[in-house]
DNA sequence: AGTCGTTACGATGCCCGTAAGGATA
DNA sequence: TATCCTTACGGGCATCGTAACGACT
């Protein structure tokens, strides 16, 4: 058994069982992968992939287990490399952050400013995507951190730590009827077409629930992943915006009116996550702490030891998180 | 980085930094290991081993971390092999049990009888040793299970599951003064020379504590690791035996008198343990259940998920264990 | 002086890449 | 028909083992 063989089977799965595509991504030849996969299967005496003729069709049950362990191993191989880097060049390295547009645009800039100031030699890479893409990036090790709010069920392979709570605001143009009200009821809001996040980003959670609890159904006429896009369409008069309060910039958005909606929708919690069992560089601990000051290194290490998000939630049950 | 390189550094540590000895154990040449170790160090850019001239003297701090992760990886490589074997030959394989003489002699025979009857094709290997040897065998993966009572602090890398409680008995020859008493006090017992387990086996825990709580100090004139040896010396009149109640066989020991001592010494708990993160074969789950019927596969899997012996103790806090 | 790790060197064997073959959708 | 995996073959390279060297205890 060789590490490359494990890498190959893992990547073949990541490439939807397409060996040719895998070969291209790994900058190697396709027969090489094919042969190594077969050799591993021969050595283990089991099929990892099911085949119909010469096409890989599915992963066998045994293959599933093998691949899970292989991914653990590959993660730990990365950890070894990180340990070495930590000792050779403590303030140098890469930091890959996967997050949503909203976080990248409104929550992170200050943090990143502080970070690159402290660690100018660390290369920072931001990956934007849907919650499921974010989860996958982090789970595969392509991203060091996942920062996200929704769809926590996607993050089984990750340690997720709560960072802060945030609420939503209603956003309308200044000449909109709602602009006069300081306190909007859910029933009033339901009378207007809604402009908010796409399903899976924020909808299907607190927004949906807020309406449903009042027996109402929001009429979402437009949805997008980024607050900037949403605000643009609010400006076009397409509807009433329901967006994260932090994504309203008083300077830029002075043509809009924001009405706090924390009484209509329960707060959400943004979390930062990383792969279970992965070694974190010193600057990674610092990044976490810059982002969420209560997550000091000892706290993070304690949570890592729990290894289970249910237990971690309990650990932070009594922690007072900031509200943004 | 190659798996062999990780194997090499791990084994070099296991062989007390003696590369020559490591080479012999691995049936390979000594320069081969030396070179691979160096190549790994070069690739990582760090020293794993400290050297004085050409001798390996110690493990560097970075090396310590690397070796820990390497051991995790090697354990998971074993897991992959086991997964494969589980699918190719479910009722065939090896079972290595590390335990103390007492367990091997009195607690295990029936269990093993049941087991080899159910799994005749599984090769069983028993390893006897001190608690610390047992812990090491299991932690290195040389043994699948550690079965032991004492020195739980040694078992940090293992998942330890409670199996049963047991008490001690006082054992004397029939003509001994104590043989007449049905209820012996700790003060009475303290007047006689004691024959019991060596330090670290059972002493230094409940026996020591039982005396100390009464402000007494036992006078241990002879100690050994096995109850059989202890009984032999009780027969020689060397002293009063204090041994595990289960190690008294009414048939064989009809020349001795056993007096229950559960009121003098708190019960002890025998546990079965295995490496964290290791894949268990189907027959291994069955072995555990044969040994401790309450440890069914779902229960064991639940405990494995906790990964922490403190949490596991809580999990079993309310479980009623058998007393032997 | 003996044990031990490093260096040097030669041979085996593995892995990779190109090219051709055959099956599936 | 186009895509895709497998087989076949040849070149390069890494690994391993033997032998000699140098260093520490």
C-alpha cells in the first residue's frame, strides 16, 4: 500500500469516478492511476470501485470504508507537513478560507486586515461558494477554514465553533411605505414581495421559519447569494429586502432605509470550522482569535479534543457571543 | 513522503533510537533505514532525531509531533487492511490479546473457549505482561486488545471499556488461625505477613488503600504477578494471601480456606481496551461481547465515538456491571 | 575495541508515460 | 461515434543490499 494509491482513489472519488479527469487534475497519466488503483485493489483483495465493463460505476461498500480511512490518512499527511512548516517558517504559509459572499464582504475585511498586518508573509486565499461547496472545500482540505452560518448538517467532518450571532434587517428605498414605520410586523412584511438570500444560504432557516410561525408564506420574487446584489434589486423597486444587518453600510446605502427585524426572525450564528484531526498552524489559531476573540487557542484546543459538534455546542452553551 | 519512511521513524523510536536493531526487526538493511529517515527529514526540512555525531540521541520536539501523527497514520493503514480482510474472509484472521496472568488464567478460558468454537479459523495469540507492557503492546498495534485492571493512566491512547467488578479474598491454609474466622477485620489482617500481587499489578491501588485508610501499613513479605504463584507460597506458610476471589478454584484449592475480603478492599474494575481509531473486525466485537455481555456492538461503537475515557466512564456510570 | 550511523556503488524492480486496444453509453 | 478504462511496452528513477568508512562510547 502506498500513499499515492490512497491519493488516487480519493481523488477518483472526488472526480466522480472519472479517471481521465482525475489524471488531468493530478498532472499525471490516466493509465498510471488506473494501474495503481487496480494494484491497490489486488493487494487488498477487494474491489474498491464497481465496474460495468471498463467504466467505473460506483463505490463498493468496502470501498466506501477504505476511502474514508484513506482520507483520514491523507489529512494526517498534510498535518505532518504543517508541523514541519510550523517549525521551519512559523510566520509563513498559506491560509485558505472558504466562505459565503456575505462573510467575505462584510465580516472578514477587518479581520483580514489585522491578519495580514500581523502575518504579512502568509498567503491568503479566499474561496467563495455555496454552503455545500464551502463544506466540501474544507472537508477535502482545499480550504483550511469554513466560515458559514447555515446548513450545519453538511459539516460532519468539520469541527464547527460558534463565532457570533447576527440579525436581519428589512431594507427598502426611502420612498417605500415601510420606510415610515419603525416597527414592522411579520404580517405587514408578508404583504410585500421579498428580496432575500437564495435557498440554502439563509432562507430555509430563520427567514422561512419566521414567516411560517405566523402561518404566512413569504413571496420571494428575487433571490441571490450576496447582499450587494440584493440591495441592487431593492433599489430597482423589485421588492423589500431582508438581509443581514451587518451588510448595510450607512455610507454607501444612504439611499436605503434599514429597519431592524430582530423581533421577526431569530438570530443566526456564524461559525468557523476546520477539518477534524488536522494540525493547525500558529497563525491559524491567531486568525480564529482575530475573527472571534473568545476563541483563544486553549479554547479551540479544548473544542478540538471533543471532536463532536454536539458536545461542542454544549461547551459553548453558556458563552456569551457578540451580536452583529 | 512515503509510508515506509513513516514506518521507519516510528520503529526507530520503538527501538530506542537504535537504527541497527530496527533494521533487524524489519528484516531490512540498516543503511536503507538510515537513508530514508534522512530523506524524510530533508523533505520536511526539519530534524526528527537529534544526533550527537552519528548517534541518534533524542527525538526533537518537532519529531515528537511528527511521530505521533505517523503512528496515527500507520494505525489507519492497518485499519484499511482490516476492512479488506473483513470483506474477503469475515471469520478468518488474527486476534492478539494482551493481558495479565490472572485474567489469562481465570477470566479468559471460558470466553476463549466460546470464541474459538464460534470462530475456529481465527488465530488467537495471548501476550502476558505487566500493565505497562500490555498498554504498550496495544498502543503499538501489536495487540488488538488490552485486558487489565490497574494503571489506567497508562492507557491514554486506548479506548477502555469496563467489563466487570471483582473483589479480593484472604487465602490461608486450613490450619491457619484466620481459617476459623468468617469475618476478618483489617486490623487483624495487618498482624500477619501478606502475600499478594507485585506493585503495579494490584498493589498500589485498592490493597494499599484498604490498609492505609485504617492507618495501617501492610507487611508484604512476598509478591508475584500470578495468583498461582501466590497460592503456592501461601501453602508454604509464607504468609496470608490476598488475591482476586475469582482466582480461587474450589477443586484445586481445597487445601486452602478463602475468606471474602470485599468489606476490606473496594472492588476493582477490569477493562478491555483497544487503540483509538482502529477498525474492529466483526469477530473482535463478538469477542468483546463474549467477555462482557453488556458490551454489544452498538454500545462499543457508541463508546468509540466518544474517544475519551473520561466521557466513557460517564457513559457507563449507571451501567450495572457483574461482580466476579 | 566495539558498536553504530553515514557514504558509496551497483543491481533490481517499480512507476510513469506513450501508444494501441476494446467496451460502453 | 465519442468517451473512457485497460493492456502493452520502454525508459527513467528510486530503493535496496553489500561493502567500506568514520565517529562516538
